[in-house]
C-alpha cells in the first residue's frame, strides 16, 4: 500500500525532533525580541506622529487576523506544514530587506503590512508541528517552547545593548538577521507529513461559530482577549516613553526581558499553583493584575518600580493564558478544540489591533495618562470573565460533568 502523495511515513518520530523544534522556536523569537520593544522606537525616529505609529503597528494586526488562518488552512492541506515555514520566512526576509530602503509613512505602512501577512503563520505553524509531536510521540511541549522564550530574552537584551551603541539604526538590520534565521530553521523543521487535525489558526476558517451556543465560553474568551488587548499601548509606546525618560537601551531591554522571564517562571510553576488556585481564579487574578498594572504605570516609578511592575506580566498574561487553556480542556470536546482556539486567536488579534490603533491617539493627546484607558479595557475583560463564571452550567461550577456534548 502506497502512502498518499506528500505523506511522510515514519515508524517513529523524525530524528532529533525535540532539538530541532527547540531551534525552530528560537528563530521567530529572535525577530520578536527586537521588533516588539524597538520597532516603534525606529518609527519614532522617522518623525511620525503618534497616531501614525499606532496605525503602522495596528494595520498588520488586523490584516493577519484574516490572512494567517488562510495560510494555516493551506499548511494543513499540503504535504507538510513545514513547507509553509520556508515560504513564510523567505517572504518575511524579503520585506525586511525592502524596509531598509524606505523611511516615509506610506511605504513603511505597506511593507510592514506585507511583512505581517508573510510572517503571521510562522509561529502558529511551529506550534502546530510541536503539538503534533506531543500527541503522536508524547514529547514535552513546554521544553521545546522554553528555548524560544530564552531566545526572546537574549534577543531583547542584545537589542538593548545594540540600541545603546547604534541607536534606532540597529533595529531593521537586527530584524533582518532574525528573518535570515527563520529561513534557515524552516529547512531543519521536522517533516511529519499531512496533519491529522487542523491547526487552531486554520480551524477558525472552517468553523468560526463553533462555541456560539455556549455563553460562558464566549464571554470567557472575549473577556480574556480584552485583558490581553489592554497591553496594546504598552507594546506600542512603552519603549518610546522609557527612552524619553532617559533610560538606556540596555535598561529598556532588561525591562522587557524581565516580563518574559516572569511569564516563563509562571508557566513552570503553574501546575503546582492549580492545586491551590482554580482556573477561574487564575483568569480573574490575571485580569485584575492588568487593571492594576495600567493604573500604576503612569506614576513616576523609577527603574526599580518599573522592574517590579513588569513582573506582573506573569499574571496579566501567563495566568490568563493558563486559566483559559485549562477551561477549554474542561469545557470543549476534543474535536472542536482547534476551532475554539482559532476563535480565541481571532478575538485576541482584533482587540489587540483596536487597542493599538487607539493607543496612538491616546498617547498623542494624553501621553502616559493614556494608560488609564487600557486599565478600563482590562476592567471590562474582568467583568466579562466574572459574568462567564456566573452563567456557566451549574454542574461545571461545582466541578462535575454535564450532559452537554456540544
């Protein structure tokens, strides 16, 4: 019996699967570690208005919410998902090189949007390949993903040092080097054949309304996504703000890195925390931390104060993520899990784009006080999460099972 065209038949996992996936996770994090803190700083050097910076950052977010699922669907239907990584890395590298030669608003907006389209599926598809390894051969996902987080921290710290030496001129060349790494690692990604289930980002195209009959799930997803989206102004303008306050590139890199380090630490201890803190409490705690974080952020905290505040990222992001994923396992049957994850991806992308776009106007009009609006967004998310817990089926609230199968 012959395997279908494009199918890779193996008696076991590809050679060095875990090591290769760890390396693949590192490459996009090298890009993100530069782009997340420092790309807005580079935009600021082009004398763009704050609303223009917000628009450049927001438009790719909106576009990739719709294009990434299509890329994921294509990846699921071709012979191997890893082939899309090659395409994604190569096209992203081409746009990164093109950005080196432009500095006006419209060319930057167009090229950065194209980069967002090309780059959007890289990390989700890497995730999908890793999770296939977890399901088929029982590999440890956390171990593979952990190295990506370390790469982000290292990239941010190196980026901060380069920023201190070369200023914002280092941003695009450093991102270009990162995209070169995504191309190389795409070729070493394990080839495991046609997937057995859809990627979460692809599933949203196939069944975008899978959970609409479950009010508690919908409210939870929207509430958690709003709390996540409250970080939009931070990602867009915190490095610009800190630079204006006189902090060095190394200090800015450290402030971003400690947030990710706190997030990683939370993921490590989350299994133990679940013995003492319920999943609903984890989500509510994370939303509350986001409300507090953006209320305090406008105060003159000094470096030590910002350092401590950044540690709250362990709760304002990681605690919410762990809680939501755990609730989805409890509340959604396995054959609809990918579609629900895709819906969560959609909510996160849309809301983050909206808050990022809004943050440009807020920062232009109110400066750092605009963060109070982000606190209001997180508070709305917390309200919806509390409401979701109240409307869940009673047997779930008591920890039992229900007769619902959908």
